[in-house]
C-alpha cells in the first residue's frame, strides 16, 4: 500500500506538467471537471487537487489510458471472482432476444 501512496504523491507532484502537456486547453479541462477556472488555476499553482479531481482530470485529458486502466481493474476483479467460484453458469446467462425486444415495447 505504501508503494501506491508514494506513486500517487509523485503523480500529484507533477500534475501541473501533465496538464500542460495535454492537448486540451486549461479552460476546457476546468469546465469538463466542473471546477471554476480561478479555483482550477489556484489548485494547479498550489498542487492542491483532491484525489477525485485528479482522477476526473486524467479521465478528461487521457481518456484512452483511463478506459484501459478501468477495464484492467474490472478484468482483475472478474478473475478474482472466478477464482473464488463467483460466476454465472452459461445456462443461467443465456437470454432470449425476442423476450428482450418485446419487453422494450
């Protein structure tokens, strides 16, 4: 756990460079992250983003990386569930397309 925390601290310490290197303007990132621009600049200058804000900003400026990380996490969870015997058998998973379509009407 300490390794992850140290890595997080390193990421946050260099976060201003990550934002500057992104292809997006600061105004766009601020708007999409729902952080007022003045607050965004202050947090950037003081390096005071919350972890949730950092995650949201990374999702905005590096969407492919964010999706890859989220998918990797879901796969790891699924593998763990499978190892623990938490899975749905195929016969319970099969569905009838006609039933789904008729339920939409």
